[in-house]
C-alpha cells in the first residue's frame, strides 16, 4: 500500500512540477538538488544551531583544524601547525595563499576578529558552549596567532575542528550576522550564490579552493530547497526534481530501498541523541510542578519502552541510550542507572509522589512527530496526560532558553564533536538550556571540562553522568540513524557524524 501511495503521489507531483516550471534534476547541468526538512533560521553558522546549519557551515566555511570523520585524525586546514605554549595558550601557524569567496586574503587578522567576536557573549552566538571556552585571540605575525582559553580546556582542538569557522574580518565588521546570513562569505569548498531566507540556498563550486583535507569539490552547483513535508520530498525524488533527500523515516526508506532500479538508500548511525527533558529546576510556570520530585522523573523514565521505539520506529543502526551524551564521545561512560520499561513501577512511583491519578503537562516537540506521539502514548498509559504541542525548531529553542517548557522531546547532535563536553556540559552547566540547575553536577563537569589529565576527565564525567541518571533529570531515549536516499546518478557514502559532505559526492 505504501509503495502504491508513493508512486501515486509522485505522479501527481510530476504533473505539478511540469505546471509550475520547477527545474528537474539532471546531472548534465551539473546541479545537485537537495531538500532540507527544517527551515534554517540564519545561514550565519554562529547564529543557528540546527543540523542543516552544520551542513552549510562545513560547505561554506573552514575551521583552523579538520578531523577526518573516518580515522578521527586531526589535520591542518586553515592552520598548518599548532602547539600549546602553556596550559591556556594555543599557538597556530596559518596557511598562506588562501582567499575568501569575495577575494579577500585570509590571514591572522581574520582569526583574531572572528575569535574575539564570537567569544564575546554580548554578541549572542546561539550555541555559547561552542565558543565561550575562548578568552581571546592575538596576532603574533601575519600568519601566526595565539588563542587564549578562559580555563584549561583540553577539548579545544576538537572544537576548533568543528563549529569554530573563520570569517573575513573586514566584511563581517561591515555586514554583521544579518548580512552574513544573506550574503555568506567563507573560504570553503562551496560559495553561496543565492539565498532566499528559509526557502532556498544555492551553492557553487569554489574553483580557487585551497589544498584542504576536506577534498576538492566535484559537483558544480548544489541547489538546496526547504521542503518540510517528507512525502513531498519523496514525490519530488520520483518526479526527478530532487537528487538527494535525507533524514527519511525508516518505513518510507524501506519502501524506497525496494526500488533499487531507481534509488540508492543508505543508512548510517549518527551522534544524535533523542531525549526527554523535564523541568527539574522549576523554571517554567507549571504550578504545581511534579517534575521537582525525583520519583516523578523516575516514573517518566520507567514509563517508556525504548527498545520498542528503536525496533519499530527508528530501526537501522539506532540503539537505546541511557546517558545525555553519545557513547563514542570521550568521557561518555555508559555504566549508569538504567530504567527498563516497567509501567507498573511508573504508576507506583507516581502514587508515592502524591499523583495516584497522574497529572497533566504540556509536552513539546519540533521533529519526528511519530516518535514524540509514541512517547506521549506511553506517558498517557501511566496517567501522565499530555497536552501535545508541535513547534518549529527555532520557536521551541527560544521557549527552552527562556525556561518556559515543562517537558519536551528534543535531540542533540553535538555539532559532531566527539567529546562528552559537547553534550552533557551543554545542558547541565547552568546555561540557558539547563532545566536542572544542579550545583553538584556543575562542579563535577567543571573539573572534567578543565583537566588536562584524561583519566581525571573520565572520572568526573562519570560522576556527573551517574548523578544525572540517579536523579533522572533526563530520560535519554536512543541514538539516531539517518537514511539517505539518492537517485541512481549520485555517488555518495555517508559518514557517522551526520554531516552531508558535498565534496565527497560525485556523479556516476
């Protein structure tokens, strides 16, 4: 039935495409046509926090360092060498001969201006954890800089290989984040030639791209459109107006995989973790707030059958996760308290907490409605009655930052940073997204984040993770996998860090 539905929808959309004049995918014009599901709030990589933004960031801008997604080896990108001069000062030699897309030459002034701007909290970078470990940068000479950290920060190299991109100093001073969002300028393998905010981004191969470990781009243009409805994306794939879609739900990906003569379906694990957070700090206006009671939070954990969610909905390479970090990340100890599915235990705990008949709570989500609704049904079954609210990502993020959400199903991909600090420290160090505000957890995470001793880091991340699990501050759910679907013209092998790399795509 679903296969028939897909084909019927595709035929209808093909007629629509013909009528509206949407360009059909055709490798002869050297344009890869891609769909985004979520609207991108800002193309400026420091002012969005979505996975779609990460993909554009890696295509348009470069960092000082690059981590190979297969070997995890650090390689020079805009920097060619680096060394610690002392515990809080990193010196980097910069690559010469690099130019930005607007023709400006890259040098130390661009690094200094970028770091000093994003490290200043007053400038409002969306994900502070990615940049607030830096105190400042200073120029030694035209191609040597020093980055000073606020505290000892052993994960600096990992962060510099991910979300910290270098911007052109003069251009950014002139246009700011809003201008960069409309006319982005980087040094990356692709330059942006068209932006229709929230709707469309057109990238063009950077013919002057430097000798970067990212590799040289092969495909000439990438045309990215925002198409929120997955069924519409699939229909456009059938009709020939899209070459690649991703984050395709498992059931639809399975049906498309049966059409091997038309499509190639690839499944790969990701560092993304799905979780429920609860307002354990009492930040929201919920009154009374049941989530202040650890027994209620434990009841939520026992109420949900994580294995059933993974087996029936996510499938692929997803796994049950019990921690607010991804298992491969440094310091992400998996030896914590687990809450196997036990609805009777959940009801007992609710009764002990004074809620024998349960209670009603607002429950928010921004993606994967079917996952969120399945979780809500488990909660309803033990007496936690759900007032379900589905919002756009940017709107829900703003509510979260204001502390106005009592319970939410969320996901976090850690910007593909392979260090526990990129997730657990993002949400449990009293920042705007911390709904627990636990001082003991903060103290242990500070030690873990700032120690140069790897074993000490592991010890204190373990302490923090065990406490978070014992107190049931979150209900971690599962790791994600991603289904990528391409037509037969595209050659692409996805990586486990959930970054679409256009430089590794080719026409067959």
